[in-house]
């Protein structure tokens, strides 16, 4: 999911450079949403790992 967030960020930056503001705004919004979902899932995984204890 972080990969897709970075892909949409790259599309947004490229579109912004060439002046396609509508595409840049949409791509940046998608990248931001995917990044926050990634952070949420990462936090949940870290909490689950902490609560589960050390692995063998």
C-alpha cells in the first residue's frame, strides 16, 4: 500500500510540473489517503506485536 501511495505521489508531482492541476490534486488526495491507511495498519500491527510478546 505504501508503494501505491508513492506512485500516486509521483503522478501528482509530475502532473503538477506540467500544469495539470485537476489530476495533480486528485492524485495527491489518493496518495494522502493511502499513506494514512498504511500508517494506521502499521500502528495496528505494531500494537499487536507488542501485545503478543516476543517471537520464538
